[in-house]
C-alpha cells in the first residue's frame, strides 16, 4: 500500500515574506521517506537547507502513529504552538491587569439621560388644589384660647380671617401634613427643581444619596427633614428658587450657607422659616394682611421670604455661626410674629432697591438702624411716638400654647 502524507506549515521567511514548507512522506511497502519542500522547491534546487532543516520546530517530521492518535492538527500544534500559547497567555494577563485597573462603570439608562422638566410653584400648587386631601383636612387652623386669653384676643388681637379665605387657609395646612411621596411625579419634580436651581445643574440627581447635603438637607433622604412642615417646606423652597425676582436672594443666602465659618444647612433653615410662617398663620398674625390682599398663599409666601431675608441679614452682619442657630431662630421668630407688617415692608424695600439697581447689600450699620432687633425695638419704641407703639402692639398679646413653646432650633 502506497500513500503520500503532505504537511504544510506557513512561516515567515527572510525580509518578512511568507515561506511555505511542506513535508511529504512516501509510503512504500511500509517504509516512509520524508521530503521537505520549501515554496514548491526541494532543498538543493536553489534552496539552502542551512544544514539544520530537520532541527527547525516548524519543519520536523511527524510519526504516522502520532497522526493516527492525535490527529494531524494536534501534531502540528504540539511543535509550533507552545511559543504562541505563551505569548497569548502574556497578552491575556496584561489585558486582565488593564481591565482590573479600570474604574467600575455604572449602567446609564435612557430615562436617566433626559432630565425631568422643572416645575413652577403654581403648577405644584394646582396639583394639590385638584388632589383629594380630605383625609388631611382634620386640622386645627387656629389656636384655641380659653378664659382671659380668649377675651383679650377678641378685644385686642388681630381680626378673624374672612370666610372666603378659610378654604385656602385650610389647603395650606393640608399641604403641611402631606409627606414626600416617591410615587408622585410632581413631588419628585419639586425635589429635582430645588436641587438643580440651587446648584445650577441641568441633570437630575439620584433620589437618595449624600449629594442632598450639598443643598442643606441633613442626610441622604430629604423626606426625613420635613417633619413639622410636611410638603409645605418644599413648596416654600420651590417658590424661593423659581420666582425670578427673588431667586438672586435665594442664591445669596445659599452662598452664605456654604461659607467656611458661617455655614448652615440651607434647606433645613428654609424649613424652619416655613415653620415660623405656619405658626404666624395659625396664631392669626397674618389675618389682617390676608384680608387686605384677599389671599392666603401669596401672603404666606412673602412672609416666608421676608423672614428668611431678616435671618440672612442678621446672620451675616453679626457673624453668626451654626452654634448660634437656636438663639437666632428664636429671635427671628419673635420679631417676625410681632412685626408682620414691618418685616413685609422690609422685603418690599429690598426688592425695590434691586429693581432700581441701587444695590442690595445691607451693611451692619444700616441693618441695626433701619431694621432693629427685638431688643433694639423695645428700647427705641418710647422715643418714636405713639404711632410706632401702636404698630408694635399689633400682635403678641397672647403667648404660645404649651405645645408650641420651647426654644426655636433647627428641625
């Protein structure tokens, strides 16, 4: 039986040109004869063998038994692929090291790439006006007074709120009992709008995380700071950052809250201003102004901003720090509730100065003279005539009930 087995190996020849080597075995009567062919020519026909052709790992002879047992390709790979396998292993190892050095990449979903639209205060308010808040209307909108306190309040206290405004007032207190709901798109848009307007960013941020501390919340979940004011605390902050006329003031206060020494949590302080405004509304401190303007929400918004402005100027001019927050909040609350008309005029004057372009920064001397603190007001009241005495006594006849007493502090 005769046969020929041909083995072809491609190697790289001189000057980079490919070189094809073939080994053939002539099988005659059980004897094999091996002949090497380079590029179609046998050695001796113009091809130099270098005397070591059979020593080349690519051109060595292969036993027929090996071909039978392991197959043709396995036999060839055994001689020439060992070096290649080592090179591939080194490449794989280097690639693995580079991959391990890369930072982990979080997947980005398509919905995260498109920021949610900003929401205005009126749009958010309309959401609550059209929602069923019946379960939240079990409220006490005013303080219950008995005995002598009730008589003095009736004779000397502020007027009652007009009946036409009762429903709007009750809506305010119902919102104050609403909690932050992750399932409500309006709630999430309010939260994102506040963050983006304060930080001047365009993309939405995660619902939970330490980034909320950058805008003055106390932890990874803003909902935990809303106790006492409910969603109304976010509504007031939304009004502050979405009204173009008062947005510069909001950013000034936010800038001060980031100060290296005088810093304070902006959103938590804002929630405290809402708390003061709610107390003023419940104590009927704002009823006269609400009746005059035939509005409740708008008056409460202005009172919130005016109170925040007073705190900002006091904090900045007197170099207050977070350790002073309890005393400052108590002072601000007392002054705002005893002088609602004055504190609203203070805001009006501030906005007029901004519109006129005459500047909006109040120096400490200007603050102490034109906007006195409660102590200064008491000492100067007697020397300025009965008109100011009458204005200062507009409210404050009745003390807070026991459940509302206590030193003001950051919530």
